[in-house]
């Protein structure tokens, strides 16, 4: 799926359906999909990004603007959710060798969550007077979608990166409603990360998601986009994200 442009070809799930859905305790992922009100985004260890758009070591360089204020943060999250939604859509479209019925069900749940997250941010940006970044181009050529190890290893990396991204920027949101909803979404992403770890190795659900003080690891937008650069070919400029 090299350099393919993301298209909204998946069954659309509205933000309202996702965020208002009752908790279903029949499965881990259905519970995660409902989110938990009151989740606090961890900001410990976050520092202002010294982003230089002309520094080639950033790995992404100058690119499209995310907007300003809360819109910039929402667009940043929207870009990451587009990446994850595209990844899991491909995983389900081309199942890895030996994918079991249980694994298929769980990965479909994660896919649906990521689509819901993506659609929420798209709607929230527009409702807040911003322009959602679109036609994000991804490159999954380094992923072997027929290999369980490659797919789940990439899923683990994406989920961990997403959690650290929310923890590194979510607290900057000024709109209390957006902050609450971002808190719900990051709690879902953390459950995704834990589940993927369990699929890779039993009883490894916590792994290295926290530091030595049991505080969630966080990354600045510049750090996150640099890590995601091999998979997101569209150039993104994070310099307008509040610090």
C-alpha cells in the first residue's frame, strides 16, 4: 500500500455514535470503545518543542499548516488518527497468515475505534472554524501485512506513539469539552496498546508504556511526527501547535 492516499471508504461511524455508545462489557475492546469520563491527560515531562522547519534532521521538514490554537492540536491528532485508521483498514482487508477469528474480531474493533476517532476530529475541527487536513498520504511499504509479527509489531508502535502524542499535547487544549473528549480517546488508545501487547505476549499489557515513576511517557509533536515520518509522506509543520 505504498504512497496511497487515504480515502474514507470504510463504513463511517459518527463521533456521536462512538462517544455516546453504552458500555458493552462483553469484550475488552467494546468497553474501551466507550471510554471513561474524567480521564486526565498526563503532562509530566513535556517541554516546549524547538521545531526548526529547515532542519533536515527533523525527518519531515516544512509542510502543510495545522492551523492555530485548539485547531492545530485537533488537526495534529486528526493526522495520527488517519494514519491508524488506514493501517487497521489495510490489516483487515489483507489478513496476515493464520489470523484467527478472535484476532480478526479484536482488530476489527480497533479499526472501528480509529475510524470513529478520525471522524470525531474531522467534525470537531470544522465545527471550531478550522480546516481539517485531508488527503494525507501514507506509505506502508515497510510493513509485511502477511506477517503476524510485522503487523502486530507495527500496531504496537502506532498505539504507543499515539498515547505519547496525546499525553504530550492534549493538555494544551483550551476548550474544556475537547479536553474531556481527548481524555476519553487517549484512554481507548492506551487500551489498544495494552491489548496489542497481550496479543504479542501474554501478561505484557503494561510493558514500557510508563517511565520508572509509573508516569505515562509523553512526546512533543515534533518528536511524534519525526517518528511517524516514514509512514506519513505528507509533510506536516507542527510549529503552530501551542506550547
